[in-house]
């Protein structure tokens, strides 16, 4: 056992810590957070009562009142937190949480009102007075702490305040229930909604209900028994087999259905019982409850009454006592005789179902055992249902979680699938982990418009009850594990808990809280981990995250893992108190580690991770770290969020860091243009002096792209190869891929024959592409065009499909524009002009959404060409004019083609000549061939047949040279 105060190991069974003297075996954990239900009850008109009664009489009345209220609260599992004057504050969930605390609180409140009526009957006769109360009930998260000096558990939180305020709003004799408690009780209560009520201390009105009563204690009221019954075929077959043996042997047999809460044990019993009753059997069901009045045999009594009814004769007379109060009576053997006699008198097979057997007392378990032994000559099946963590029965049928396909069927039935995409359903299936009750609660969250990653209140109550029943050291080791994550290793856990963790993990494995996971352990459910985590005090969580960060740092883990835990610790401390100097240092360290991890993720093309880490770092530093601002802008744009990314880059320009500003200008120039080749070379000089290989890679790639825009492809290759070298030094995958992709474009559009281009691309891929999927995708697109130029369209299509799959999987937003652009070129070369048009429109729309002006104007150029080839000259002309007017269409490669196509449409020789003069300055045979073909068309239309033939011959030579 570990001391909750000093963490020293104490001998098993010790009441006090030998190291610090702290009291051991606490039920509550210092600083814990729990979901509890609070009941406030206050007398009305107590001042007038004190005026009428003698002080001694008043004291006797108040003591009777307090005793009656306490009895009702405690009999339902609550505790009296305090008496405040005439008011009583009861709490359900202390010292131990129960899954039905809110329902217990409602039952207790109704019992308190009934008890007061009985007390008033006595007081009216003796003192001519009557007491009246009003009550408020609310549930929610509170902070609890054992206060040894005060001798009580202190509870603080909004639920306490709201319950007190609701009590003040209630009318005499009324019980108001808040929406937190209402959400936990579901349809179990008879209530009337009162709408929003203004409560002092709350900015918004509080939704309240007036409580009238509790409906029948039937799980079918709150569970979705209307949903389709899925799976369980094997369990149904086994139950059929047991029942057949019972009938064949004409004997009594007991079997227990075992499974964790929510797996559908009750639903399965009810479903199967319907098939049995159709075969002529009698059926009755009862349910064990862990609180309230009545005898321990109430569950069996209810089942018997439903099955055989209240008959006439000696045996039924004995059973009337059992039916009335659920007790054996003065002569236990006589009760057993009466039960056996009535079952034998039924004359047909009988099925008695006892639900929630894990709450049964020894009296009921003993009687069920005796029935199984003594009952003969009549077919009786005792079908019990119990939790997995209950004592294992002698014969049981274990109910397993539902398989994923059945969870999908069930979620589709519970949720309007037309209003939600498939991803939502998959999240539900993943989160529920085969538990139908979990699934129902998660669906309810979605239907209420809430995030399904939250833990539903009713589900939290269920899991909290399981967790709270553990010993202190078991809960503490779970708290340590929850900070690590769903999975945790021995070294991490030992760093947080200390020695003895391994033994506790073994115990928790037996209790099905954790399970082995490939050399590590993990929580059996993410929901269990979440509940353990949120119910650990924030101060404790902050300390554990900080200690875990230190352990990970010593172990050489990735810096972003260290930063993530430090950031969480920092935020938790800020929620509790104003940060001091140590907390600020923790924040700065966290931000630096997160930024380092985010930069690395960005360089390696892990875009979603880069965004996550850089956003986390930025939330800690704001504009104080210009590099974080700039890198987050890049990452945002890369995932398609230019609306947030571009403003971040623009902000980085003015934060006073020249190197960061150069990075921002380079990145913005990809989208907006405006940075000349000279400007890129000036940025390269800044990066050179700073030893920034990443910056040099970007600057030289930009220089190469400028040369490509001018049509100087052979010259571009020198700058691109230099950029590639710096990208390798910087270990920057995106820049490496960009440089290689640009080199492949030069091989496509430059003077080398296509066969040479294919060979060179494949050589580059063999050197740089192995294990680098981004490189494979970015180079695959221009390589696909080179294959098409060689006539190998099958290889082209395969390369494009692979590129699209990789970029989409990596979350790269440019896949939406990049791949369709190259696919359109391949379709055009294959003669599928209408397909090329559709692809280019997709590329244009995607480039517009990405705010990438260069990609957009390139799509306009190619779209104008395919529209013209389909006979839609007017639309082609409009696009060509748009391109000529666009500043981003001013580069020689683009401008020459816009001029050439316009000349062809208008049959303007001077414009065609000007287009050729511009094209002749380039070393792109494919572009030159298109311009010459356009001018040949113009010459032919103007009657210059020789000139047209000359241009066509030159065009053919250029194409032949490229395609050989």
C-alpha cells in the first residue's frame, strides 16, 4: 500500500503511514474530482415555528426532522454533507460513486417528503404544527478532499451552488431538479419541464424540471430496447440448449449470464424470454438493487409474483410475506417450502430471471442455491445476470463485446445516417468498443449536438462507480497510467508511481481495467482512461505530466512528446492559480519543444502533426516567436487552410526577424508571385550567412522555378540541383520533393527527349525515392506525362493513381489541384479532351480555394486550349484574354501560349509572330511546337500556304525530337 501523502510504501493493513503518520485506507483521494449529485432541503417558515414553540419542543422537533432526513438520504446511499441552520445538504457519490447516484438522490428526495408527511401526522397531534420543505437537486463535477481536521469530506463545485439555488426557487413541498441530474436519470423520473429559471450567480437561465415521482424500475425505460437486436446467436443457442435440458430432465438449473455493464445482458434475457413464453413457459423477472428498504429477497419475490401470481392455499399464504417485504420470514424453511410448492403447482416450465446478481446479498444467493438443490420434478430455469467483476458463478455464459460490423448496424439504426457521414459512424464504433450502452450514450451526445469525444454523463457515472470501488493504490496507479495515455509502459509508469506498480497492474488486469498490449499495457477502453483522467485532481495531473515530461526527456524521447506534457501541465496550473516564474519557464520550454517537433514534422511532410504541434506552440508563445508564426502559416497552407495560413505569413514579415521574413516572402511568392529571381537570390544570401540549409533549399528552388517560368529549363536545373543538396542537408522532405518534382518538370518541358527524361526521373527516384512517399508522389506526376509522351498510357495512369493516393493519405491539400493538372495533360495527350476539361476545372477550383495564383493561371491556360479544341472558341478566347490580363500570367511560358491561342482564334498574324518571338527565347520544344502550330493555322487562314507548311514542318521536328 502506498501513502497518499508522501507516497511511501506502508505495510498491508496499516492504518497510518510509518513515514509521515498520514491516515491510510481513505476512500476518497485528496484533490479528486468526482461527478456527484447534491440534494438541498430546507424548511419553510421556520421563523414562525420558533415563535410558536418552546425552545425545548423546537429542539425535539428539529432533531426528529434531521433524523428523518438523514435516514432517507443514508438509506439510499447518500451522506449528509452538513446541516446549515434548517437546511440539509446531502451528497450522492461520496465517499463512493454509484452509477445511479442521481436516481438515488431523486428517490431519497421523494422519500424525505414522504417521511416528513409521516412526521407531520405525529407533530400535528402533539404540538399542532406541520413542517414543510422545498428541495433542489443537481449533479455535476465537484472537487473533493478529505479534511481530517474537520472530520468530513469537503465538496466544492457548481453543482453544489445550483442545487442550493434551485431549493430557494422551489415552492413549499416542491422538488426542482437541474439539467445535470436530469441528464443522468433519463426517463426514470416523472417530471414536468419548467423551462429556464434565473438563478443568482448564473449568467444564463438554468433549465429545471419539477420532480413528481419515479417510474417503474425497469432497464427498458432508459435503454434503447427499440433498437434492432444484433449478434448474440451463439448465446441464444446456448440458452436454448440449457432450457431444453431443464425440460428434458424435469429439474431446476441455474445459469448466470456474465458481462461488463452495458453489454446487453438484460436485453438478451428479455429477448430470449419472449421466445420461451411463446413455447408455453411462465416467465418472471426481478432485479437486485444495492440500496433502499425491503428484504434481500425482493428480486426473487418480484420474479415469482410475475411468473406464478398470488394463488390461494397454504403455500401462497406463506409467500404473501415474501411478496410484501422480500424477507424470508420467521421460519426460513417454510418460505423455501412455499416457493418450491408454488413452482411445482405451475404445471409448465418456469423461467425466473434475476438481474444485477452482483448486488445480491448472501440471503438471496443461498436461497437460489437451495432451490437448485431441492427443486425436482418440475422444469425451472434460474437465469441470472451479473457484472464481469462480480464473484464468478459456478456455471456461467460470458457475454463478449459486439463485433464491429454489428456495432455499425446498431449505430445506423440509432442514428440518422443521412445527417452524418461515414466518419462519424466509424468514430462511434471505435469509441464504443463493442458495448451497446456506450454506443447509445455516444449517439445521444451526437443527437444533442455535442462532441462524441466527450464522455456522456450517464456513462461517466457507470465507469466512475467501477473505478471508485478500487483500493486507493489501484486508483492511484490508474491515474498515473491515464496521464501517459491509452497505452503505457513499465518504465513510464514506474517513473510516476514508483515501485510496486507491476503488481497493481496485474490486479487491474484481472479486474479488466487494463490489458496486455504487445509488451506494454493499455486501458481496456479509452472511455475508462478518460474518466480516470478527468477525475484526477488538476494539481495532481499537472504534477504527473511534469514528471512524465522529465522522464521522457531523460529517456531521449522526441522533443514534441516532452513539450506536449509540459504544455498540459502549464495549462492545468494556470487554471488553478496565477502562473509564477517556474510555471512561465515551463511554458517557454514546452513551446520550444513543441516548435521543434512541429518544424521536424513539417520538414518530413507529416502535415497534420505539424499543424497540431505548431498550433500548440503558438498558443503558448503568440507572436513572441516569429519562427513559430511563420512555420504555422506554412503548415496551414499545406493542409489547404490558406485563409488562416496567409495572414500568419504576412504577420511574420513584420516581427523583426530578417531570416523568418525571408522564409515568409519565399512561401508567399509561391502563392502570390511578386518575388523576383533577384529577390530569391538576396534571400539565399541571408540564409547563407545564417547557415540555414532549409532556407537555402527554398531560395534555390525558387530561383529554379523562376527560370522555368521564363522557359529556361536547362538553366533551371543547376539551381534546382543546388536546392536539392541543401534540402538533403536540412533533412527537409517537402523541399527535397519540391526540388525533385521541379527537376522532373524540367525533364518534361525541357529539351531532352522523353525517353531520356524517363530514365533520368527513374534514376532520381532510385536514389531519393526509396522510403520517401512524398518524393514518389511529386515526381510521379511529371513522370506520368513523360510516359504518356512515350505512348505508355498504362504506366501514366498507374503513376497518377499512386501519387493521388499518397498525397491524399498524407493530408496534402495540393493533391486536389496538383494531380488533376497532370492527369489532364495525360488525358489530352491520349485524345480524351472532354476528360481533360473536367480535370482542369477541378484543378482550377482547387487552386482557387488554395489561393495559389500560379496553379490557377496555369489551369486557365490549359483549359482555354482544350475548350478551343472542342469547338468552343468563344469560351477559349474569354479565358485567354483573362490570362493575358492576369499579372500572374506575365511569365514568358504562360504569356506566349495565351498570345498564341488568342492569335489563332482571331487570325492575327502580328500577335502570332510576337508569341513565337517570346517562345523562341525558351528551350521548351513542346511549348514552341504549340506556338508554331497556332501560327501555321493563322498563316493558312490568311492564304500563306508556304509559311504554314514551314511552321508545321518545324512543329513536327520539335515534337519528334521530344517524343523520340
